């Protein structure tokens, strides 16, 4: 049983990443990129994600305070975290499916770029980020340690920087149409921000 609890979250995240990077990327043709964010911002984001993966997947970092318990670990935090993580990752998958050929892993403007405001994009402007952040929140709940919260904060910061760039580019591409959409729809959390 202990093996199940230790492997559940890594298996869930690996399945999500396999879908995201391999299966989905191979099966969908995206539109031609007209404008691409600088390589430096993509590399910083990749580095932060690598740090978060290491932080959450090992107990060998020689900083004992990272493993300080924030609440008692047990079945309740595990299953609540599992449900929150699964829900978040499924929300991100729904958003990516809904974007179709407009999707890109980097901040881009595509040829014949469309402004998508339906499906999960009617709830928040950046539902992929919302879903992945909710996934990290669930993982932090289950982990019950300081390192889970640090991982969540790091992912939030890189997504916040990325979405700020996207907002600027969408505003320049779609003008008042995007401004109107932004006034009616929160960036990450419905009715909050």
C-alpha cells in the first residue's frame, strides 16, 4: 500500500506530461508561428520547472526545513490532494483540446490567430495555467510539506510572467475585442483575479 501512495502522484504527473509533450504534440497540427517569445524566457521557465520537479520528487535535498510538515499527513490530505490534482490536470487538458490548432507551448502569435472565448476560456483567460496550478496545489496538499508550497509558488511566478506577456500580445493583436474579454473574464481564478 505504501508503494501506491509513493507512486500515485508521480504516475499522474508523468501521464499528464506524456499526453502533453508526446501524444498531443504529435497528433495536432498547429498554425504557423508569426511571433515567438524570446528564447531566454522559455529557458528560464524550463529551468524553474526542472527545479520544481527536483524539489517535489526527492527527499535528498540537504535543507531539512523543506520537509517540515504543514499539517498532519494521512489519507485525507492524500485523497483531497489527488482529487484536486486530477481535476486541475483534466481542466488543463480540456483547455488545450479546446484551443486546437491555436495552441503553443511558448507565447506566440499564430498566422490566422483566433481569440478563443468559449469553453474553459469563458471561465478564465488562461485555463491551462489555472489547471496546472490547481494540479500543483493538489500535490502540495497531499505532500503536506513546505516544499510543496514552494513548488506551487515558483510555478505561479513563471506562469504569471508568461501570462503578462500573453496579455500584452493578445491586446496588441485583438485590440478592443481582447480588452472587452479581459474586463469580463478573470485571468486565472473566476471572480478573483
